[in-house]
C-alpha cells in the first residue's frame, strides 16, 4: 500500500504558475502509473495528466495540454505537476493517484488504486 500527500496548492492569478508535488510513502513510487485529477465544486472529478512508471510516456487532458507538465522523480518518490498560464477554470481541488496496473483508459478514475487527500488551487482574475 502507498500513501500519497499533495502539496503546493494555493492562490494564483490568471496567467501565473504553480507546481504541485505528490510525495509517496509506504512503497516505492516506481511501481505505479501516476495521475493527477481535479474536481471543481459541483463537478465530477476529471483527469488532468498521467505518467508511466519510468516517466517515458505522458498523457494530458486537452484542456491542459501545452500548459501543464507532469513529471516524476522516482528516487525522491515524488510526482510533480507544473501548471503554467493558469486560467480561472483551473480552479479545483487537485488529487494525485496511483495505479498498480495499467490504467485503461488512462484517465479513468476507477483505474487508480490509491488517492491523496487533495490540495486546493484557486485561480483569480
């Protein structure tokens, strides 16, 4: 079992940047495909980005492609989400998640086995 803790959320102006971190404990992160999801008030949780175990393959939702970058440092047991050119609609609670298998579809919430508690990101105008 792995425990996930997100950090780095906060308040940012539109057009600004934030970097989220997801630190894992209990088991090495290299065993998992890692994903970032987000949930805005009144909306369903949605896929943001995912990265393969070795970090060679990355996947993005169309809404964040070209603005967000997912990366991982397996030596530090940490996954990152760099968010640039942020928009008001990026406001949400952001969650990291770990999949022991091969998530298909990669953006399916039911494909992930472990979740963090979430970190709030608020983008202001």
